[in-house]
C-alpha cells in the first residue's frame, strides 16, 4: 500500500521522523512524506517556554518535540504516484475521492491544537477519522501535568502509537470515552473547529505567559505527607482524608517523593526518593517513625551514579529486600540489606535493557509476580503495564 504522511515542513520534529520510520517498517507499506510548508503551528512564544522548561526541569534536549532539519525525511521523498491512503497531521488535505485519515485533538487538527489543550489543563482525545467516521481513538496521558513540553512530547509519542496501530490494524475501533475529572478550577473546553480561532490563540498566548511566570517564581517541588489515622485508614475510608496531614520537612534544596513505609522488628521505617536539586537526580533515604512522627530527617541509604526512586522494600525469610526504580540505568535490580535500613548490596538483575518504572512484587500461588510500567517510544513512563513471573 502506498501511504502518504502529510506534515508541516516548516516545523519538522523528531516525532515526525520517528513516526515515518515506524510506518515505513510495517509490512507492505511504501511510505512517502508530504512536507510542504503549512499555515499555523506552535507559536514562537511556546518554543521559548519549551527552552525554559528544558533548563529548569532538566528535560532531555533530544525529545520527541525537538526540531530537526527536514533533510532527516529525505529517505521518504514524495511519490510520483497517488497514495492509497493519506494520514493528515495538518488538516489541509481534501479527500477529493481519495482515502484520507485526519488526526484531530478534541476535534481540532494540528499540533497547536494539542498544545492549547495541554495549556488549558485538558486530557485530549486523539482521534483518527475519515469523513466523520472514527478509525481509531484514545485518551492521551502524561505524568508531567503542568510541564507543557514534557506533556507535549508524551502526547506526540502516543499519537504515533495510535497512528501505527491504526495502519497495521491493531487499533480497536471502539474505546471507552473517559470523562474529564471534575474540578472547579478547570478551564472551559476547547471550542470545536477546524482551525484555532483568534480568541483561542490569544488564550493560548496568555497561558504561555502564565507558565513562564510560574517557572520563574515557583521551583518544582514534591512533598511527602503523613497523618495519624486515629481509627479508620484508607482501606476503610476509600478516600484520602482532607485534613490532618503533615509534611515530611525538607531543607529546600531537595524534595521527598515515593514514600514507602515498612514495619521490621517492631520499628516503622519510611523510605523515600530523595531528589537533590543541585545534582538533578535522586538517591534513596530513610527515616524511623515513632508515635509522634519522624524521628529526625531522612538519611541516605543507597546512592548510585544514576537516578533512583520508588524504593519497593519487603521482608522474606527474615531478611529485607528492595527493588528500587532504576529506569535511568535501563534495569530492574534486586538488593538485600546487610545493615537495615542501610547496607544494601545488589543480589541480581531482574530485567535489563528496559525502561521500567515502579516495579512492584507479590508472592501468590507459589510464584513471585512483578508488575511494572514500561515506556514506549519516548512517551510517558506509565504507557504500558507489564507482568512477569
């Protein structure tokens, strides 16, 4: 099948190159790229926001939204014969008797529409459609709500997955439509249109300025909260209580995240991700808890040359074990404590050459099972839930 990919040649991104490569590798596909310049696109102010977010959040410079020269698509020159199917990412291809699949975000085509939805705090519905008929659709997720560039890159990567699945026939024709979470602070939904209107463009510009202001005056900072249950806990309440929370204090040069409490020999110990702003990566720390809360401040228990988080700690046969998240090392490793809560030594590599997050183990039916999320194609770290035994 001759397949044409229509994109804006004035704004070629790594996302387009990766998508073209994935499509060209599908069996029976002869791909060409229509990269003529097109109107619209992400405004220059947004590109400035992206650069600022890259510096402040230490985002990789070679993400899916990175601008690349059009020459990187030279291997997919325009075909001399008409395409059997055109995938339109711009929104300017008229069917005129040919098969055209148009990608839209909440009914609006183009990457500027996607960014506008992100800045408005929406969870876009990406839909491939042909003359009003849905070919494939899905909600686009991200773990970086509030960081425009990271969200944009996650959702571009998922857009590529949706397109590839639709072309190779793996996409389901009917997916559940997830409602937006209720929030009094939620902005109004984007108006349906084929192009962004003047009012929408102005609203996006205001939100870009607000994001830049926020970045300049509010450093990103996670917190760990703890509370006395005083009776019923989360399993009984089925909700997080709104009051009674206290912060695990930090010194401002770091933040704590991924809290993991364990009870060992009558002592509750809280393990946390200890992210140090100066180094741009996290170590694992721990602090003992008593009846009145933490007994001091978290102290380092495991530091490696790469980022660590989600310290999954458990007891087995009288010893304490841990599987920390080490996606930055492309591995999932098992550690044993020789001087709990410290003295961790590596006992085995459970998975290698994989970006897996939040590995969680359970023993059931005489077997060990491990759940973890796996990153797919440069998107969010929770794109796929995988299971090993």
